[in-house]
């Protein structure tokens, strides 16, 4: 998919670069991004809004994969940016990302993070709860600073996805509840505030969603509220942010819509409900993360040890695992892969791909069809561009791998791999040894 092909050396090629050469040059594991595919996905979302002549923002959700180069690319593509921490904000700052296009999310923004966001002058806060609201009221008025606000609501819609990544149902840690009047109260508080400007409403129903039923239902529910808020408070949202969650194809059987189609369905639901309720069509914002960076990423590993259990299973261990991709262990997420150095050979058997961590659950793929594999072969695992690097960790004191961007045969290192020294950099010796 994307710009990946198999070249005359029978190697997997991404963005015009031979992945076996990339593995040799940068070592493994390494995350390889097909930059053209990131562009294509981002432009797909934007195109649908432009065709419909609707005011919009497509905010890339940093949490899926953030680094300075990725944020710079998002800027180049005219995207906005969803951030959820000071770390994601400082990345935006260092990338010179226009702060007015930064949206700050989170269900427990700290006082320091709020200060930092105010200092940076970010475009809007997506306010999640009353504690945050009172902190913001205090800070904005003492700084005499105008701040744009969306309120995050939980529309009571269950997206059909893994329970850990489904967020729209009422019993959720995120956002103001609609049915118990929390959202109403937040609106009243915001309307009475001199510095906080309520621009609109946000909802995010979940992640890796394959159809638009949940979005349509959310739109229907929210427009009922919009109508009520119009009558009660004379409040009409200028902005409706529908969140992210658009699915991608990890494995056969996953059938996501094209980015354009998610947006087209969303727009038509909004237009219809606007008509039904007499509420003006608001500016529409979305926050795709996975669907922009996910399928652009491929992880390359080197195969090491093998273990055959006759008649049961053949294990292949690679030089990474749950430290660079925790999704299989955390969500039973599934992936596909091929041998990058023998890309077109007949698959003869199935192998189960184990990581190198001291955990039985550290398995990347069960029963992957591959040719007869030798140690030192390079395994490419597809669709690791979202929540791979961003959820990477140092379990077993394993260093995080580097990240490269590839386009037109050009390979650019955008995140260096961690060194052993990096792993030690925050450690302090036992006080008695330090004195000695
Ligand atoms: N907006 C909000 C408010 C979110 O909470 C999220 C994701 C997004 C946008 C972006 O969602 P996306 O388009 O990437 O699905 N670690 C999990 C996914 C957690 C998603 C959390 N929120 C995974 O690896 O599947």
C-alpha cells in the first residue's frame, strides 16, 4: 500500500527506498514512515471539506505520533494540532507550529500545563471538567487574557471498538455529561465569564471506527442539545468538533472508509440536523490521529532466535516487541508483516512473532504466513505509524528505536534512537557511593 513496492532485488521498498538498506544503515528496530502517504491521508480529509465548501479545521492528534518533524509536516499540510500535554506543546513550539491552530485536550490538565498553554497563546482549550474550568477562570482573569473554549461532551454514544479506546459512552472519565445537566452548567459558567469565550462543542466517541453510524448518532443527539441551548441560553456553537477515531486497515477484514467518506457522511448528517433544528451549520473540526500517521508507518526488525514446538507452533523472535509496539499486548491488536529481504517468496508456513521482552504476552503477531525464515532476515510489520513510537517505553531498559521519514528515495532520520547513555541519564547513584 502507499508507495511501498517490491524492487528488483526482491526487497520491500518504501517511498522509493530499499528497506533492507534502511535496516542496515539505521539498525533495527527502526520505524519507517512513508511521508507521501501521510500527505495523501491529510489531504483526503481536507478535500472533502473543501468540496463541500464548509469551514473546517483538521487537527492532527499528536498522541498518535509526535516528533518535531511530524509536527512540521502537519504544519506544511495546513493541519491544526491536538495536544494533550506540555510535552506535545513544546514539540509544537520547537516545530514553530502556529499556536493559534493548537487545541489543548485532556481530562486532567495540570496547573503548570494550563499556564504553559496560556503563555504560548494556543488557539483553544477543550475543557473537560469543572476543576479545569475553575482553574482556567482564575488564570485567565488574573492574566487578563481572552481564551477560546470548546466544551467536551460525552454524547452517550457507544462506538463499536475496543472498550479501552471507546470514550463516547456516558460512563467515561472524559467530558461533561449531557443527561445530568453538567454541560448546561458549564455553558452557564462560561457565558458569565469575562475572559473565557465559549466557541463550541466537542465530542470524541472512540477510536478505530469503521463506519459513520456513531458519528451520525452523535450529531443527532448534539443538535437536539444545540436547539435546547439556543432556546435556554441563546447559545449557538460556532464550532462543532467531532473528534477523531477514523479507522485504518491493519489486517485483512478491517474495512475502514476512505478519509473523504468519513467527512462526507459527517457533513451530510450535520447539514441535515442543522436543517431539522434550524441551527446554523457550524464550523466543523475533526481530530484524526491514527488515520493520518498509522498506515504510513512500518517497523523493521531483525529476526534472531527461533523455537519450534513440533506440531504446535514455530516462534520467531525479533529484536523489538512490546517496547516499540505495545498494542498487541495491550489491546490484542493484530498486524500483518512480510520478510523485507525476500519480499515475494512463497509463504510456506506460519510463524508466531515474539518480542524480546521478559513477558509471555510480548507477542507481535500470531500465525503469520512467511517463507522459511532464517535468523538475520528482516521482518517488516505494517501499519505501526500510530500509537507505536508514541507508546514506546523502556521496559527491560530497552532503548527506543529511531524514526526515519522516506520520500522520493530520500531517507531522513527524524528521531534518533536512544543510546544506552540516554537510558541512564536520569539515574543518580546511591548517596553513599556518590560521596565515596
Ligand atoms: N481526539 C481525542 C479527543 C482523542 O481522545 C483521540 C484519541 C483522538 C482525537 C485521535 O483518535 P484517532 O483518530 O487516532 O483514533 N492508544 C490507542 C488509541 C487511543 C486513542 C485515544 N484518543 C490505540 O493504540 O489504539
